[in-house]
């Protein structure tokens, strides 16, 4: 298996010239919702769906409780969750308060299991097929993907 990426045209706003640059972005094929993930675990782990959902819900609740109580949560080789936030810099110590905090988030750091997968997986460029809609297709033969009636 390979991780795929696409090349995207980007304009960086911090540059006064607003130069166009090209960057690699990971290709995401979609999102697996909670219900579908529980179904996958049920099939692989041979545990009833209700048990999978109960354990997963309990795990989420336990992670939230520990993060709210200023603890990072390490799940073995899976990885570690920890609370974080950004802060706007201030000129004095007294000016630093809860109002200058921003970007509250939970940071996930992959454990050995995922790091091993990332080190071993190959990376490939995903070519988006060129069509009239993406701007580079040929308009020969009537310009339509439908059969022509003569």
C-alpha cells in the first residue's frame, strides 16, 4: 500500500509578491464515520457491535476526563493524546490571562505502531485525470463524453 498525494497550487498571503507556489497535499478519499468503524472492528475482532461501541464510548469518556484533568493519555503503541493551546504573546506577565489563549486543541502523537507504518509505507503521486472540467481535456470529436448521433 502507498500513501498518495496531489499537487495543489497555493498563494501564500504572507509574501508581499503573493507568489504562486505548488505544494504536495495528502490525498484523502473520504471519512470513515463512527458507525462504519464500529462495524469494521466487529468484523475483525469478532466482538458484538454493542460491545465494541460500549468499550469505544468508555475509552472516549476516559480520555476526555484525563485531558480535562491535565493529564496526557498514552495508549501503548497506538499513541498519546495531550491537551494544548496557543497563546498570544504579551509585553508583561500580568497581561497573560485566559483571554489571550487561543487555538485550543488536542494533539495526537503516534506511537511505535503508527510510526513503524509511516516509516515503511511508500509515497506516490496521484494524477488527477485531465478532462474538460479540469481544464486540460481535448475537445476533439464533438467535445462531449456522450456518443454522437449522425
